[in-house]
C-alpha cells in the first residue's frame, strides 16, 4: 500500500489545455461522423450539390475540432478554478501513491 495524498490545487492552464485537447479529439470524431451523415444525405436532406456537401463535411470536421478545443479549454479552466476554490474548504481528491 502506498502513501495517500490529497490534491488541494491543480494548475488551471495545464488542466484546461489537456481537457481542451481531449475535447478536440472528441470533436474530430463527431465531425467525421457528421461528415459521413452529410454525404449519406441524412444531415442535410435535399438537393445538395457535391461541392456543397464537401464544404459542409469539411466545416463539420474543422468546426468540431475548433469548438471542441475552445469549449474544452474554457470549460476545463472554469472547472479547475472552482475545484481550486473548493478543495481547501471541503477537501480535495485523495490519491494513493507508491
């Protein structure tokens, strides 16, 4: 059994950057799925031309990554600011380390 430590403070920028990177990967996956749906005619039914479909698919992929990263950074920073404020008051996360 290892030593138990309590995390009282987490660097906001480092956590937000990691969380934003994870959200960007998830945004990429969702964007690819949306692009496939666009080409299948599910997401944008109607008489879409091939050029408009390609533009919509690329926009879905790029938009998913950008929105995921920016939203993840902002959300991660807010969560860590709240955590850093609450942890000293109510106790932080306990980790067992070897």
